[in-house]
C-alpha cells in the first residue's frame, strides 16, 4: 500500500504541474497561437493523469446481503461434478448474480445451483 500511496502523491503532483502550465500557456496564447496547442496537450495530459489516478485508487465495493427464510433451511454438502471433491462454503463467490466456486482439488469452476424441493 505504501507504493500505491507514493504513486498517487507523485501522480497528483505531476498532474498539478501539467495543469498549471496548461493554464499558463493558454493565457499566453494571445501572444503566440502555437502556445494554445501546447496548452491543450498539457491540459489533456494533466486530466489524463487525474483519470488514471481515479481508477488506480478506486476500491471495489463489497455488498453484504442478508436473507430471511420462512421455512426450515438445511445445509447440504456440495461436491465437484468433475472430481467429486468437497467444495468449501467459504470458496463460493457471487459474480453477476450467479454463485460460483472453484474446486480446490482440480481447479474446475462450478456454478452452484439450488435443487428444487419437490
């Protein structure tokens, strides 16, 4: 994390310098039209670094969902259909509203499905 903080601080300083000089060159473009092109390049680079820093520091959000059941619930062991190994409940992850797990033994990706009760 210390390396990440250093990159963010260094990138912020570079972006601030680029934006500052971009504004200075934009203001000075009244004397030489070529300076406007330099200002545009500096401003785009500064805002590009700010955008990159945003995605660099963006933390994934964790959603915790609580479910209440009206009837009796019972845990059933899950087995890998590929090798028959047992799947740990802690390995189950939800991706795009679908529960998935990876077998510890063979590495097979398993979609966890609920069996019908009838």
